[in-house]
C-alpha cells in the first residue's frame, strides 16, 4: 500500500484513445517504483513483528525471537 499519492503516465500500448494526455493514479506499489523497497520493508516489518520477533535496536535489518526452549532465532534481512 502507498502512503502518498503517486501518478504515472499511461503505459505504452495501454493508452486510452482520446485521453492520451491523462495519467494513472497508483493505489499499490509497482516493481521498479522508487518507493517499492521502502513499502516492501514496512509491510515485512509489520508482519514479522506480529509473529513475535523483535527488531534489533542497533540494526533495523536484524530480528530475533526467543523460543520456548530458551534458544534464539535470528533473522537477518
């Protein structure tokens, strides 16, 4: 999901006749969009935190979780 409003030109081959000068408003992130990696990370982070993992305070790409047996699981993104 996008946090801001983003418009793009109509893709070649998909232009609407008579409305070639109009643009498309995006509701979801597209692959190759500058915001795509950030949106992917936010979605991943939300999901992994709901699974009981904790984010490392020194490196936001390291997650950890302690199992019931006392062992640790480390996830490096």
